[in-house]
C-alpha cells in the first residue's frame, strides 16, 4: 500500500475550525436522517407499489 505524504497540521487553528464545522454539519445530517427514517420505509413501499402498478398496465 502506498503511503501518501501530507502537510496537514491537525494542531493548526484552521484545521480545528474546519473540524468543528464538519462535526456540526455531521450532527445536523444525523438529526435529519433520524427524523426522515421512520417514514422512509412507508414511502419506499408506496414507490414500489406504484412501480408494480405501472409495470402491470
């Protein structure tokens, strides 16, 4: 496996700011996914039903 060289400094202020921003975005995404997930299976069933109906007509 090739080792990639990097100049990233995980101790820099810029890195820390970006990491904090990314964590906030990730948390927001997880909240949205968990809010959507309960209804997702019902939507999936409706879409599959529609596809089956369209194929049969």
